[in-house]
């Protein structure tokens, strides 16, 4: 079994989403000793945002060395995603959405003919069967039922984007309100960590 562990927070050791994603991966390792883990840190090793040059390169246009290296990085990311049985993503909310480096990665793994295709009735996801766990951190409270739920463009986007690729087994481990004082932060993280053991069963 293969697990792809992706982090996107720019906060390093102070990141809640990184703390939670590491906890999820550690839980899976404990349950599955033969688990192979591939690590991708999108803050330390960002993948370039999709551009016209990337699209041209995909059609066989000549590329310079810098773009060639980035195309190779994107291809490796796609290969790792396709090979994974489990995908764990640390995804903080930045300005009501996801970090731009995470969006760039999603753009590079959303490839027609590889992770989805267009059929007679519209798009068809090709990545069914994967288990996706997203560790979500938020400074405020945006979950369903809260007054700010309508402006959640983080979890709603992630669910739609990966659903488009055919992934239906999606779980969120959420710590929200982490910027609403030390006690709220501690309680949110503790509550989120209680959920990890059940997901690895």
C-alpha cells in the first residue's frame, strides 16, 4: 500500500495543518507497517503554476531548461498521485481558500486522459478507489451551520476538485477557530487529533 503525504502550509513548525497531517500519517504507519510513504512539501518545493508554456510543452513545443525541470516536477507529482492508494493533504485556509501552491499542484494533477476524461455525458473521474484525508485548519469558524459557512472556499473547493477526479472516499479532519485564542487553539487541535485513529482502521 502506498500513501502520498502532501503539505502546503507556509508556517513550518507553527502549522496546525502540518501537525495534523503528520499525526494522520503516523497513525496509518502504526496500523500498516508495510506502508510506503511518499512526501511532498509544496512550500519547500513548490510546483510552478499552470501556464500557457506548460500547455505548449504538453503538445510537444520546445522548452528551456527551467521549464523542462518544472515539467518534470509536475510529471513526478502526477505519477506519485496516481500510484497512491491513500492521499493525506495538509490544507490550511488562506483568505477563505486554499494556499496557491496547493492549487498549483491540483492543477498539475488534473490532466485529461490521466485523472479524468470527457465522456458522452460529461467529465468522468478516473481516480476512484483512492482514500483522501484532508487535514484542514482555519483561524475562524466556517463549518456548516456557522454564519461564515457561505464563504468557505477551502473545503468546498477541495471536495469538488477531487470529486471531479472520481474520488468519493474523502474525509476532513478539521481544526477551526485556531486564531481565536490559545485555549480555542488547543481545544481545536485536541478535538481533531481524536478523529485520526478511526480513519486508519
